[in-house]
């Protein structure tokens, strides 16, 4: 069994609606084909209604509709932008979230508004997601402007404040800015990329995960994969220590796309580089538990 907690898809768009580099999200059929090729049984589909660095928005209604058509394979996340409704710190998102849950949503994400992570608008939304009991996948950005994702400073102080404000909210953490801090940064500019080489000292990600049980790890994309593979022995220890709060994921978002984390986890199992228990939890059991899926 392999459950991927982070993929993207949308219905076919006009051929000119692509990113500047020409790439686009896979259609549902293309996503299923990519999952089949990689041996992925089920996947969580993100919604992206926020405007930052988008070529086309994917509202939760579209995600929910797609997942209903592929209910045996795809699991929907809903989403909202904190500037929706009244664009205020007392906006009531409960009716919106309740409707999406009734339509099948299992969580919220990918949350990408380019605001400070601890912005009052975000905190208002986060607290309502927390009360609903939904997990939330977020993307962090290194600055305001020119990026998508919530902004945090080096050392992730804004994330820590939110973890303190929302202790019962399960955050599925993602992006370069988050995963670069699995080790201590030698240069703050490393946050925007994929630091290489051995991890000399544990970083803020490790410290925060030890202190805040609501902080979980989405291992998708180059950022998550790089974090656990740049220093193999460190990566194995990290996977073992946090085996109950880490999740296999790919971030399929292009056609085509390489998925190095798939053979990586196959090798972990084949060579017994981590315990069988940790491997099973990370590749599917944690997701099945979090989303209430049949094992």
C-alpha cells in the first residue's frame, strides 16, 4: 500500500494556460496514469484558490468533483483564502468548511497565501480549521512578493507562534523554506533552495517537531526528498524518530514529472534501512489514520 498525501490535478485548461516554463497540472486521467506507473494506490488532491503565482486557480469545488469521479483513488482537500468572505479577522469560515466536509473533504490545502504565517487573517482561519478537526497542508515562502506561500523568517518563529496558538491543529508542513531547516542554516539564502551535504547540527524543524506534536511532515517534492536524503544516516534517524508524524508524498504537479522519492522508499524497504514499522507508517498507515481511511 502506498498513499501519497500531496498531488495536484485539474480538468483540462486552454493550451495557453500554463506556467511560464510551459508546464501544467495533469488532468485527472494523467494523474491516475502517473500514480499507476509509480505504484501509488491513493492520493490526496490539493485545492489552490489563492492567486499568488498562479496561472489558473483550482477551487475546492473542482477538486471535490474530480475526486468524486475517482473515489477509489483520490482523496479531496478543500481550501479557502483568508481574504475570502469579509477579508477581515472575524470572517466566519465555518459554513464554508462544513459544506466542503459534507462534500467529502478530508483536510485543507495547499495553503499558499503570501502573507506572514502569523498574520491575523491566517490565525482567524487556522483556528476555525482547528475547531473543525481538519489537518492543513501549508507552503512557506522566503519573502513577501514574487512567491506563493506564507512568509516566515529564518528560524521559523512565526510557525512556532502559530503552533502555540493552535495546539490541536495538525499542520502538514511542506516547501523549501520549511525543509531547508532540518539542519542549521549556514546562510539564510539556503532557505529558497535545496541545501546539500551532511547535516552538522539539527535545525529548527527537528526542534519544533520535538516540542509541538501538531507539527507533521509532508515529504513531497524536491524539498522533502532532499531533507531526508542529503545526509542518508541523518535521514534514517529522522524517519525513525518521527515515524508517527511523517507522510510519503510526491507533489505531482507537472506533465511529465520525475518522482525520486518513490524508488527511495522502495530502497528503504528492500535494504531495511529503516524499520518495517516506520516504513509502513510513513508510506500509508499514518495517512490512513489521519484521514479515517480503510486500511
